[in-house]
């Protein structure tokens, strides 16, 4: 669809796990099931929220072109991402950047962080003059409230997780991407740096007009930075709306569970592991073979929830939910 920055149209991803020669005995794991949503071509932070194993990181990999959907289409600016990678990979890599949970793996441990930033500037912006590159880096760091004299000249392991994360935002400020895919960017950094990182992210949105897919298990930070929230459960999109409305008045029983597990309204003091520590170790065992993906844990489950899978329905302005509690189908089924 043209006019959208990013769009997923009926995307499913199925992984094969195990199996011998010819994959006999392999198991199929559905990581995403018929997911559709769009990020319009305007500056917006959209939170993708769910527990571990809900499919959030699979969407991050799809949006970065690191994975192809089994079924459905994923488009950036109206063109399939697989097409971008064939035709204009360099522009796609410049326009769509990422920040991961711990970016340590992205840094070369033998290179000082300055060199990492120089190489990115040379490859993505063709800036070959080291002096010029350094002045841009220093300016970008200062713009995000960092002290270049304390951080440049160090190796990645000499920085804290939060400092490494904020350097990824410095890189974003330098490269000026159109879309940032941030996958659990603050879950491994301490509370004080978490707030600074989120402020920096909002600054980037306002300064550069970028959009961000902010992937998190934590509704509190989602509420702090995101304009809209999409809630994923077992690879299905179950609720979507303005983030403050989804969090203030959750409709789907799964979203209610996530909201109930929030402890404090301040992202500087909350224990971000609160939602992650829900009973997720046996998450795949809790996923029903058919019917609503949440029915084993849902206190409102009805007969229809065993047999049919609810689809996302409009339930108000900019609000959608996939639950038979909000569906006309339930009423007609129950009336016989
Ligand atoms: Fe619960 Fe049924 Fe709604 Fe699923 S569809 S969340 S089982 S009430």
C-alpha cells in the first residue's frame, strides 16, 4: 500500500525446528499468525508490546530485512523489503536503522567506539575525512547530552550498557534514518540511563521527524514514549490503539494482564522485569492448537473461544481488539 512507511499485510512466519534428513520429524512453530498493521508516513513512535515469545522480535527481523515472511507481505515505502534489498540495499540500510537490547554484539571489541562510528559514517554517508567525521560525532554526542571527551577513545567493553545504547542513538542522529527499529532497547540498562535514553529517543523523533517501532515487554516505557500501541499475544495482534488509551483502559484480557503487572507509573523507578516475570517459561505449552490464542489463561473464556479465532474488530476511533467479548459474532452465536 502506498502512503505508508511500513506495512505488514497478512504476515505469518513459521519456523521448522529439529528433524533429521529431509526434516522428517521436524516441528513447526508459528511465530507470527496473519499479522497486519501499518506505520503511516509521518513521525510516530509505535510500541509493539507483548511477553517473551509473542513474536515481537520476529517482526523486528522482518522489518530489517533479516527474515522473510512465510506468508504475506512486508513493505517499506510501498515496496517489498526483499525488493529493496535487491534494488537499493544501501538506501534501505541507511533509512532503516536498529537498536537492539544490548548492542555489544554490533561493536567490534577490538575497535574503539570512535572507529565504529567512523566506519558507519564512511559506509552509509560516504564521509571519508576523519577530521570531519570526528567533528560530526562530537556535535551529535553533545546534542544528546553526552560527553565525547569521556567516551571517545574507549573500547566497547569499557562503556556501560546504557552508554553503548546511547551511542546507537548518536549514530541515528548522524545517519538520520527514516525508521528506527528499537528491540527492547532499555531492558538491560539501569533506571537513570533508561530515562535519559527514552528522552533522547523522543528528541530524535522531534528533531529528525523519524518514526520508531519500539518493541518492548514493558507497557510503562511504551506509555512514556509511544503514540500508539500494538499488543501481540502468541504471534497474534490482539489489541491496537493510542498508547495512553490502551494502557488506561485495556480491553483485551491479555492487555489487562499486562497492565495489571505494571507496578509504578514512572519509567525511572519501575522494575521492568515485572511483565517478563509472568509465567512465560511454558508459554508455548500454553498456546492452544485452535480457538483464541489466550483462552487457556483467560478468565472470560467462552465456548466460542475454543472453536474460533477472534479477528481484530474496530471498537472505536483508532481502537481495535480481537476478542469475542467485543464481537457481534458472540451475541449471534449465543442467541443461537
Ligand atoms: Fe478470552 Fe475469549 Fe476474548 Fe480470547 S476471545 S480473550 S478466550 S474472551
